[in-house]
């Protein structure tokens, strides 16, 4: 048996600029961190050598790869030409909540399959191949930031170049600043699970419109500013930049926000949050806020109907956490 895990991510600024419709024209950039909430996937030889057993939110037992319904499982097992296995997935956070679950799953699965076949794979290869699976082979209207965050882990600044390459730069801060930043971020679950594909498809299409492109360019400039401020250990800049980015992002596509989420955001700001954002493409999932420690109890009280999720930053990226060689 082999078990892999890959971390979910929290994107602070620049989301949307990792879509090909944008970065192929202007270069994109995103600043994000992986967190200690994970996707876990296990593999074990199946008793029946001609059978494939897949366990996720559903259970599939099939005789051939062509019969598989789960499209990422189907594509990856086809690429590896692998059968006679039982694979199970589980996660700390539900899918569709804005933390990059689909791409995190793909990265963890690729890492698992490479390891099962006795092959080492680099973080760069994992990220690139996960992008190929989801974007090129399956035609998902998504960007590249989630795959890279899951593969690399850590607090990073990602540059999405026009030629399709991606540059990964760690954000360097003092240890105390890093801990304070982590301490000042609060995350609340809106209770709304949704698919990001429709919103991202519209956002990608909107890159033909000058006003939408202008907003996305402003978000990229904010992302670069945030990197500079964090590396100068000015972590309080996070709040103002999140707030400015919130209003820019809302204009990129319909469905990114709604009146209920807008009210939640306003309530948190009035209670002492200096800024925040909806994680992921929009429409639901988790709301993230930057809140000075002295105001955190007020914000928690104001948003008390919502479930808070405690989290910490991750630095490991995709990892092999268990190998039992005797089971293969």
C-alpha cells in the first residue's frame, strides 16, 4: 500500500491571471499559500488482477479503464495503463469550497501512480502534468495556480509566463512575521458548495473585454505589491490589498459574489476585519479575512452563524506519507 497527500491552498491575490486567456497576452501572477488541510489517496493491488476498484464519494468497480466514470481517475489510469488496483481518496475539506480540491486530487493521484510504478517524480513535473491532465486533456476551463500550489507547497509568488512556463518564488519573511500573518487570517465556511467551472469559463471569455482586462491587470499589480510588502514584513498590508482585490474581482464575472456573501463581507468589515476575499472562483465556499488579533473576537461574534475553520500554513507540498512494499 502507498499513501500520498497533497495540500489545499489559500489564494491571496491574482486569481484569474493564471487562465490562458489572460497570461498568454500579459503574463499573470498569483500569491498563495498551501495549508495543512490535505487530500489523501491510497493505492493497493486488487485481489482480482483484471479489476479496478475506485472509492471516492462513490464506489466504482469496473473491468476496464473505459468503464470508469470519474474523469480524472479515467484519464490518469489510462495514461499509466494501470489496472488491477484499488484506489481510495479522502479529504479534510469538501470539494467545491474554493481551496483547489480538483487539482489537489490530480496532483496527489499522479504522485501516487508514479510511486506505485517505482518512479521518482519532481514537484515541477507533478504540477505540469496535472495541468496537462485537467486543462489540455480534459478541457477544463481552469488556470494553473492550484496544481502548482498542491505540488510545491509553501507561501509562494507564481508567475505565469506567456509561453506557458511557470516561475515559482518563495515569499521570504521573518519567522515572527510569518507566524503573525498566519495568526491574523480567519476563515469561515459559507456552507455553499459549487462548481467553479462555469464562473471560470465566463471569466476567461470576459478577457476579450477591455474593462475586465483592466481589472485583472490591476489585480496583478496588487499581487506584486503584496509580495513586496510581505517581504518587507509589513503584514498589515494584507488587509487593505485583500479588500481592494475583493472589489476588483467581483467585476470579472457574474456569480463571483451574491447579496448574501456581500452582506457577510460587510458584516466582517464592520466588526474589525481590514479586508478579505472569497476563496476560489466565487459563488460560495470559504470567506477569508485579515483581522488584527484585538478585533478577532468581534469578527467571530459577528459571523457566529458561520463555521470557522482553523488552519495553518503548509510547507511540504505533495508528499508520500506511507509505503508498505510487502503489500505490492
